[in-house]
């Protein structure tokens, strides 16, 4: 059977989608390989949130042109958000690309791949290429997708609870590429998590474009509890689950019931990724972000009061159209004041079809880069301070397996999402362990297991 290679760009949602595609191909006898050079089928699962992600995927596919000429029987495809946004135009200038599949048809990718493999092997070369980027189609139970997926020890897993977004931030293409909000049922999600736990998973991360708006149109509140908090409580009750995470929430949906859940649900990890985007109220309004810097800061304070020791991380965009020096100064001051444990700082990039892309007051790339580098320094300092505070302390980690940079070492994460690297003669994958932190180096901690 053919061998396949999938490269994933972008967020955890994309990683989860790639898992789904890989599993579908494995079920049909395909073999996963670690390099495109060893593959018969090469799929790039793309991100379209920022221009850099687009360019990386396009550049990667372009570099595979010579490989395609040497092996014309190979199948090459784009999947995901960029595929949904650009459609057939991705064939232009890339004659070896055979397949373009958008976000609504991940469950059909294996079918399309098999059709192409059969055509190429039969040498029916009457341009077998095709593009699938259209409206949503229900994919069936996500739980069934996982039935045979965990064939190796796996401590953590992503669980998609919803798709799409209705917020329409002016810089964001996600509503176009992922469609409108639609949520799975709580019962179906709980069944999937139970299946994962039965196969050895100890931690799950619930995923959604705006995860804390889960079910707001489909399911009722119960008392003061939103559907998302009801889901958290149902998953939290699963026996054998050790740790629960979610990403990414929106400040507007972070109500008191969710703050209270952080205080009351011990399996819920002490880490909240809360996108800020800007510290300027004027820019937040232009972004269509319906909160102010003051309200954001007050929410962070409530979260920290509810869950002492919680880590707060964020996303910030610099160089949004019309952002002047005073706007950037407000952002910088707020980031400095909040002291995030970490942050992703992005230079604004235009996304075709979004309102911000046609704004007249676009900023020069030089200004965006200067602000990006300046704010990164502020974030790095606060992140390093947060790590230094843990040196000499005991932390609980979930071991995820070998370190990605040194296979002779193991790595795990604290509930606050700090990476801890350590040495042990045994394979501790999936174990909750106590570690004494000996050293902080950059964004990683190094420690010694306490038996």
C-alpha cells in the first residue's frame, strides 16, 4: 500500500484535523512516513490566519516540484484553511498539485486520495486533479474516528468540540475558512474522551475557534451555567482523566461561571490562554473586539484571584491598520503591567476578504517589525521571570515522552503549561510525576524526579 506524509501548519485545530486524515489513511492500510521523499502521497494541511503561514506552505509545495517530476505517480495535495480560502487558484504555478480540500471535507480526504492513486497507477493522466472547497457536510461521530487511533502510548490528546466562528474580527479569515459556529453534543464529546482515557490518555485539550462559546446557539443554560461550563463539568467527572485544558477562549465569553469553574474543578489546568490582540481601545474597536483594555485587565485579575498560581498567556497583533505610536504604547504598557507567562506576538498581515485588508492606513513593514521585536523583549522578560520563580520548587508534571530536542531526556508539562525536561532510566510516558526544578533556561525548565 502507498505511504503518506502529512505536514501541518497552524493551530491545534489543524493538528487534530491532520490526526483525523492520518487515521483514515492508516485504516485503509496506508503507511505513515516521516519525510516527503519516502512518501507516495504528500499532504500539506494549511493555515490561512497569517500571510507567513500561507507562504511557508506554498514554498514547501513549490520545493517538491523536482520530486514530482522524478516520480509522476506521486499525489500532492493542499488541505485546510488556505485550501478553503484559495480553492482552484492553488493549482496555478504548481502543476504537480493534484488535490485541494477545504476545511469541511477532511473526512473525505482518504476517498479522494485513493481515487487519485488509482488513476495515476492506471496512467489515466487526463488531468485527474480536483478541488473540494465548499459548504459544511456532517462528518459523523468524531468518537468513532479514534477507535483505532492510539496504537502507541499517548499521554495527551486534542478533542475538537466545535467548528467555525461568528465573531467576525476584522483581521480574521476564520469565519470564511471554517464557517459559522456549530457544536457537537456534550454526550458525544464525553464518549470520545472516555474512549481516549480507556486507551491510556491522561490529559485532553478541548478545542474550538472560540471554545468558551461552545453550544451557545444549540444548548440551553442550566441555572447560571453556560453549555461550555456544563461540558467542562461532564468531562471533569470522567474517571481516569487526570488533567483538562481548553483553548482558545474569547474574553467576551469568559463569564463568572467559567471563572468559578477554574476555582472549583481541580482537574482543570491552571493555565488560561486569553487573546488580548491590542491594549488600545481604539484599535480593539477597529478590530471588532467587543471589550476594552480595562475590562480585559479586570478579567485577568478575577482569574488570578479564583485560581492562585494560574499562568496567563495571550496573543497580540502589532501594526494593525491605523495603529499609531500612542496605540502601541498602550499595548506595551498593558503587556508590561499584566506580566504574561508567555505571549505570541504577530505582525499584522492582510487577509484577502477581511475588512482590515482594505483599510487605507496600512502600516509599513518596517514599523510592524520594530514593534514586534520590541514587544517580544517585554514578553521574554516576563516569561523568564515566571520560570525563574519556579527554580528550587517542586512541581507536578505529566510526562509526555522523549524531549523533542534530546531523545535521551524526557519532558512533561506542569498544569501551568511550563515545559520541564528531566532524565530518567524508565519510560515515564503518561505518568504524573513530582519534579524539583533545578534550572530555568529560556522557556524550558530542567529538573530532577522526586521518587
